[in-house]
C-alpha cells in the first residue's frame, strides 16, 4: 500500500509540474507584455491570478489543501495605508505561491536576485515591485532592503521576509536572522509572525507533493517601538516555533 501511495504521489506530482509549466509560460509572457502599459498594483494582481492557478492545481491534482487561522490579525483591504511586515516560517515553495493569494494587500518579497534568471517566472516577478538582493554583499543588500522597504511600506504595501533565509526541513529550525526585525524597527512597522506546516505536504528540495492539509497560523502584530533587533526577532522566533509544534506535533517528537 505504501508503494502504491508513493507511485500515485509521483504521478500526481509529475502532472502538477506539467501543469505549472504549461500555465506559467503564457501567463508570464502576458505579464511582461502588459508591463509595457501598466505597472504597480494592477500588474501585481495579474500575477496573483497565476498563483491562484498554482495553488488550485496543487489542491485538485495532488490533494494539497490548506486552512488559515488568525487572518483577523492583519489589516483588511479597506485599511489601505496600514502596513505590516510579514515574517513567516519557510519550509516549502508552497507558501511563496500561497501568501499573495491569502493576503488582502500587495506583498513585496525580499528574495535573492538569482530567481530573476528563471525563465518566464523570473521575467514576470522582475516586473513587479519586489526587493531582490545580492546576498553575497550583505551591507549593500541591507541598504537596499531598508531603502526600498521604507518606500513600499509608505505606500501601504506589505513587505514579506523569511527570517530563516532559506527553507527548513520539516521538524527542524533554521537560524533566525534579524533582517526583518531591523526593518520593522527602522520603519516603525509592526511585524507579524506566521507559522506554516507546508513541509507536511511539500518537503523542501523535492517535487513530490503528498495529499494533506497545510495549516497557516498568523500571529498578532508585534510593535517594534523601543525594541532591539535581536530581542524582537527572538520573540518572533519563540512564537513561530511554539506554534509549529502545536500545528505539526508529529514532526517534533525528538
């Protein structure tokens, strides 16, 4: 039975990869063409349309569903000028696709510039208001994050940064870096911790998706005023890791 389930998951995952490939090419070309005439929010929501296709494909083809807890902890779409900085757990590609479909405001990801070189997908995100950095030049990267982050959040956009920097295996914990908390303090923007159990269905460094439910738990905003970056990030880390153990207890048996 386990072998049959594995074979079925492999077949479904292969179909899902084909689905992503078949849909991203025309969608990305349409985005690049549209960017000649429109930029900003309309182009962003055009890209979110493909992300909905990607998340919907994972649900229909691979049986990957999700549920969201705590969405009331972020400002609503009606409150256009309320900015927050999202600091999620990072386990999978799934949450990078999912967050723009879940949040009522445009998101500006902080990501490594190498993603811009991915054919079609990278070309499309290169046309958006995102913050792409050279991680080998830390001082320059931080200055760019601070400058562009302040500008974007002044317009009411939300910045999203993964504190661990890279994807962590299920049941493990990476090193939480203080970039997000530094930006929150520098801009006076509340930081919102988010726990995501995506590796339960889509492990890192794997194209194999397994049926199941991914939980997204959004914590209450943490005010940055009067805080130090390391202290603030420790509070974010403590909340996320405790919540991860509640959401996915079987992954933290050790």
